[in-house]
């Protein structure tokens, strides 16, 4: 287990990728040099419509958006998690996925996670209807990867409502779980913080949740980027500022609570997600 400093970037991204990248770099430039891992929200590099996502989707390891983040990671000597961006599917080259990519400080892709749970809902907000499955192919892999600050399990936004995925990540050794999000204002106000705290408590993991905030076309997002420790305590919260939040995490502190309350050992309904535990294509 490791300790280290992380930063959660809260963004108001749109359909201009150059503007989005500039917004990310501006926040990273202002971070202390001690920060080792930077996390960005869902739709960090592009927040647009279905046609634009399809047009700008990139093949893994190739494309201007990935090149820009790779260069940024090297320039500032930090690991960067792209909360999500459109990628060509690993399963079907004719389709795209909503994917989270982790770059190391040398600009290499260390891990990829394709969003498993599609946000297909009808709610009482400005947009009303959301159908991600029309745009994206759902993911087929869970992803856990070692980082300088601890072992990281990766999720995206709507995944937060499915505790079995988080349990599977814990089973694979996760100490930290990322939840980059663009939660709607309507659902965020009701459910965002309770769900994040619940996932932290259930799995005795740090939950790091960088969020989108503001207006994005017809959509309004909730913000409230949050960091929660393994006991369920909110460590840091950014309500509505387009700005970074820096904190120190100590994953060695998790061993005490995991010994005191042995939820993994005692769980009589341990997740049977072997169909999703596939070899990550980013690894050798």
C-alpha cells in the first residue's frame, strides 16, 4: 500500500476539444509539484452529441486527444486519468465506447476501462431522455491497475449505482476507485453523495469522484467533486467551482479497518463477475 497526493479536476467541458484541453492544462499547471495523480471527469475531452462522439472517437494509442494528454503527462510529470472520451471499441471496430484512460508520467497508456453500464433513463430535467446505448457499446472488462498512490479500480458515472462492480474491483485488490462523472443536476442533488459514501463504506476503499459542473448544451451537471475515505468520511468537496481539489490519501490506513470489519471474507454473495474479468488490452 502507498500514500500520495492526488488532484480532482472539476470541469465544464463542451464540444470544443481545444478549449477542454486548455481548461485541463490550466488547472494542472497550478497544482503543487507533489501531486502524483490527476483525475478528470467523464466527458473531459469532449461533451457533445452522438454524431460528434462518433466522428472524434480514437483508436487506442493513436489520435490527437490521446497525444495531447500524453504530452501533458510528460510535461508536468504526473499520471492523468481521462475520465472518459469516445474510443473505437475493442470488441467491434464499427462501434465506439465511452472509455476511461490512465496515462503514466511518461505519457504511456497504463490502463483502459470501457463503461459497462449505459445511462438509459427518463428523468424530470431539462433533457428528460438519455440513451447511451444508442451511442456506445457497453464495456466487457473490469480494470484494476497499480499507480504511484495505490491500486486503482476504474468506473464511470452511472456505474456508481451498481455495487457488484465495486465489489469485483475490491476483490481484484482495489484500494482506490475512480468515479469520473457528469451526473445530472436532478439525480446528483438526490443521490450523488449518498451513493459515493456507500460504495466507499461497502468496499473499504477511497472513492475519488471528479465531476462536470454547469451547462453543456441541453444538459446541466451537478458538480460536487468528492473524495471519500474508506470509512465513508468526505475528505474534500468542490461544490461548483471550475477548479482543482488536492488531497493526500494514505492507502496503508485501509488495512486497519479491513482487519476490524472483514466484509470481503464475510460476504455470502461474493460477486460472480468472471465474464467481465478479462485480460486488459493495455497490458502485456
